[in-house]
C-alpha cells in the first residue's frame, strides 16, 4: 500500500485534533474529488513498518483525539491488510482514541471478511461517494448530503447502518453536532 499524506494536526476530518492518514488508490473517481491524485495506487510513498510506528508515535500526544483514514480509498482491497494492522495496533495502544474512516463505499457493501475485520477497529464511518451536486459547505465532517456518519459499533450490533448519536443528518444549521 502507498499513502499520499500524513497530517499530524488535522481538525477537518473528525472532532478535535486528529492524526489523518490519506491512503493512495481509489476506483470510485468521484466527480469533484478534492484529492484526485490519490486515485493512483502508486502515488505517494510506500506504507512501511516505519510509517506505522510514526503514526503510533503521533497518536501518543495526549491532545490528539484520534486517527482518521481517508484517501484515496481506505477500503480498496489493496489497502485493507496494512490498514487493519495499523488499526489493530492503534486500538491496543490507545483504546480511548476514536478512529474515523471516510469511504466511498456504503456500509452495506462492506460485507466480505477483510472489510468486516477492518470495521471492527473503526468507531465512525463516513460512507458514500462524494456527489458534487449534493455538496454543501454547511455539512459537518462530510462533503455531500448523501454521505452518512455512522456509529460502527452500533451498526455491527444491529446489522444495519446507525447514525452516530448527536449528529444531525442535514447540516450544522439544523442543530448540535455531538460530544
């Protein structure tokens, strides 16, 4: 797996200060994508053991609330093994830090064994392709109104997508965000 970028102090892709990993490789090719260079699986740098250790060191900072995975596409089959290993280690070391993952797939598509294994270590899933015609600057933590912000643990228990508590389904103008 390759990665496009690491942001060690990100405030745009989940609540609070976060570490964000932008992976390379995406077959969705959404019109208006903010990161089209990351569609190429060979873009960026190889994700190595040293890269993983660097990310884990960044998560040690007490001010960091969690890890966000973006892309490219984290759930591309080519990216799942490396990310599952990272997530498992991050959850072992920092169980209180929340993992957010952005994917163009919808939750209902992530049913095979490797996707299910990866989901076990994710707290919040922002799912669905970016749709330029549904883009709004009023949306929180998502680019277009078709995307959902899901509580993965509750979704796995119920066997259906469950919105994250306190996240309003429309926009910031509709009320409280949560936590």
